[in-house]
C-alpha cells in the first residue's frame, strides 16, 4: 500500500468509526473545517490531558489560563499580526487557482530531494553490497547537480522571504520552471501578501461597530495576562503560563485533512525568563518537548528537529518538531525564543508598564519568552497515522487496528458478555461500574465475540474483557490485549488495578519526571 493510499484509508476510517466528520456535511461540508465525533473527542481530550498534566500539574512553576478568543483589536497591532501575519500568494492565470508562493517552492525542493533519493537507490541496486552511499553522494555529477539546484532555490527563497521581496519570489518560481499542477502552464501573476486573520464585527452597527479578529494564536491571551497571573499567583521568574484553545487562520493552502485547518486548536506555553537566559531555556524546552513526543512509543526515528532559517517577526531562534506523516516529515510543534518582543510591544501599545521586579537582582525588566506551541489537531493526526495498521491474521482473516498508546485510547476497556443471558450481562455491568469513574468503558453484547473484538480493534480499545459462564462460578474473566491479541484469565477484582497500571495517564507521566 502506498503512503497516499494509506492516508486515504485513514481519512475514511476516521469517519466510519466516529473520529472525524467534515463540518456541516449535510450541506456538503466547509473547506478545511472538521468536527470531532464521539471517538475523536475522547482521543482529543486524552491528548489535552497528557499535555496539560505534563506542562502544569507536574511543575510548580507553570500555571494555566483560559483566555477569551476575542481580544481588543490593538492586541493584534501590537503583536505584529495586522502588519506581518501574511502569506505570499500567487495565482495561475489559466487555472485561476491560488497558491502560497513559498509552498510551491518547498514542494519543488521536495521533488528535487526525491530525485536525489531515487538516484541513490538506483546506484545501490547497481553496485549491490559494495555500494558506498557517502562516496556516491559526494561524487555523482547528477546528484551534485540536483543538490546545487535545491540549495540555490532554498537560499534564494529564504533571503526573499526574510526581506519580503515578492518580485524575487515570483522570479524564483519562473527560474525553477514550476508549472501549475492544474493547468500545467507557467502563466503566473505577481506575488501578493494576504493577511491570514479572520475579522468580524463586535457590537451593533448603530453602536458604532468595531472590527475585531478571531485570534490566530492563543499566545497573545497569555501575554496580555502576564501581570495578572504573575501578581495574583505570586509567580517568580522563571515561570510559565499554559493554555489550550481555539485559533483561526484563513489558510489558502488548506488540505491534507486536519493537518492545516481554518479553525484549529493550539496547546501553548509561554515561559518567562531573565534576559540573557533565553537560549538555555530554549534548549531545555526543545529537549523536554521532544521527550514528551517520544514517550508515546512510536519510535524515535519518527521525529526530527528542523531549525528555522526564516524566523517569524518575533523570534531570535526557532525549531520545529517534525513527525513522519504518510505525506512526509511535517511540523507538529514549534519551540520559539520570542525575546521580549511581545511584552515590550504590549507595553508600548497599552501605555502600561509590563515589567517584572526581580528580587534576586533588585532590577526591573521586561522578561524574555520561550514558547512551546503544538497543534492539537496535528497531534491527533500524528497519533492516528502512526497507530493505523491493517493486519492479516491466521486462518485468512484480517483486521484494522489502531495501536493508540493505551493511556490515550478513546475507550480503555470493552466489557463483552459471551451471551445475553444466564446473568452474564449483570456481571459485565458490575465490572463497568467498577471502572467507569476512572476510565471510558464500553458495553457490547451484539454479534459474535470475534466481530466485537474487530470493532474494538478498529477504535483502538487496548483491552477487551469477556465474561463467560466460568465468570459466574469463579469470578474470573478473560482479558484480551489489542496489540498481541493474547488472552489471559484474571480475577474480576484485579481488573481495576491492571487497567490503571497499563492505561492510566500516570504510566506516561511517570516517564517524564
Ligand atoms: N504562537 C506561535 C504559533 O502560533 P505556529 O508555528 O504558527 O506558531 C504553532 O503554530 C502550531 O500550531 C504548529 O506547529 C501547528 O501544529 C499548529 N498549527 C498552525 N497552523 C495550523 C493550521 N492551520 N491547522 C492546524 N494546526 C495548525
């Protein structure tokens, strides 16, 4: 199965099993907007809990807030989003399709990378065991030519983006001979800047309506509350403020399912530090956030860092944590050293003093900020795509299984009475009663036990408990594990501790301290 086919199957599976639905589907949906279904919301809540507990509960110096989506419009002038939160767009005059100029170039660079890898693979086949990959990469004229094209396009693009040179961006597209994937022509317009913020109006027109924005990042809700939290929480630097909430961006290149949405959710933490100490904390948070990802057990090779060459208007260092999606390595989280840009800007725009008096140094200063910012929906997609597997079983059977880490699984335990009589449903219900205060559990008595297992595999339930006639005699049940499908007999009274140990969030959190 190609990665593209896998991704299509994943999208269909997400819908079929109640994870993700297109928004307002009965009206044919709304582009790049999605709803989470009955399974999706459970998985999403579990991801949030994993992040929230790891970032706040386990730490004495990080607290959470929940700021409003609507903020005073001056916020976005101060933050630079009104002036600089733009994507460079280009249209093809024949297809009338609009593209992000930088994305067109990045896709072209990815194609060149692919060509290099194909050359290497061809040579590997040709030379067999004697193949020296490093030597081939450094001496093959074809690879050298492709590499130099790639490097030249990349360095011109970074310079053009950093200097806002839109004419040069267009010229690179022309020089690279990039054609529109729809019309196949090179008939490009000029590149123009397009602001990504959605705006709306607050108050009635009669009252003198005001344009306000749907927040494009949750971070500003933290910055404007810096003094409130610091003073009321008696927080001492270094300390952090965390938040989970919706953000909105009018994305032009909105595709790849929930990877790039117009309405999405962020989990952000701003860590306020002494000026001059930001690089130490930047490295600290890069390491910790990578560990948080890897603790899920999908394999270290699935993640990598990507250091930014083009920095956002507020940052002096930035790196992405990238995950290997079916469509390649892509950003899931950003760690940004945001300097004192945001607090200083709010100080200037609001006219309020936003400073911290440091009792250790006896000085007042505007703190520097290191931010960790992860997209909840991308994290969701990461888990689904790493977890999805199609397996052939003995006897010619097959199954689709979601190998979601047990503490994040939407349903932790399914309790299945073998038959609907002889007191077995009552025993099953009593097991559910012993688990439901701590875990999401499901009761299922319909169809054969095999079919019931398949249904639970397909939603990623790590444990199925089967109640049979022996259960009525000796108070034991069969527990089947999702991944190995192995079954064991356990006492009913032992079930809660077993599930807590293997599917409780604590099993993940303990690895982080
Ligand atoms: N406060 C910093 C900030 O917003 P960002 O790199 O623009 O930085 C952070 O966004 C994260 O938010 C990204 O790593 C990504 O996971 C997520 N994200 C950004 N735009 C998104 C979109 N349109 N759809 C889904 N997730 C998005």
